[in-house]
């Protein structure tokens, strides 16, 4: 059975509802863009740097990510013209685009990308204010 990923075009300024299936072409696109993303993170280069230089290098690597994700989204959705330009020019939510690409990589390649949501680190469990304090 085909793996299908849907994407609401309104998130990138179009009215189209996109459906991306696990065709050989789309799987290859996901592989190519995943490789670009991994190769943009030069871990070996970080080993020879001071802590401060490592932090700056990691930040620099993070600034490459929105461009790489936007390129992947435009390619996987087969965008062209002004629709592609708007995505490549980073006019829309990085989070929406990252979630779409992450789902493509997970479903097509079986690879989990890191969660980029800062709220995911926070514990969901909170103390019930109605419970009496224990002595």
C-alpha cells in the first residue's frame, strides 16, 4: 500500500491540497535532501574547536537548515514559478515545512529527524493544584 503524505497548500500561500506518495522519484528526492541536510552539519570540524567556536559553528549550521528544508519542500511538492520562489525565499513557517519534510523522511526512509519544537522538551506532567500538600 502506498505511503501518502498530505500537505495543506495554504501553509505556503496556495490553495492546493498536496498529496505526496512514496514513488521512487519522491523517495530519491527525500534521500537527496536528507543527505544535504546531514552533510551540512560538519561534526568533525567541531572537534578541533574551542567550546565558544563550537557554539558559533553549531549556530552557523542551524542557519543553513531553513534554506535546506525550503528547497526540500519545494522539490517534494514539485513547486514552480512564484510558488517555489516564495518557499525558497523563506516567506512561510519553518516549523510547518520542517514537519512536512520530517514526515517524508520518516515515512519514506524510516529515519526520525530531531524534534525542533522547544515545547517538546518540557514535561507534560504538572502538579494538580487541588491536591493537598503532603506533610
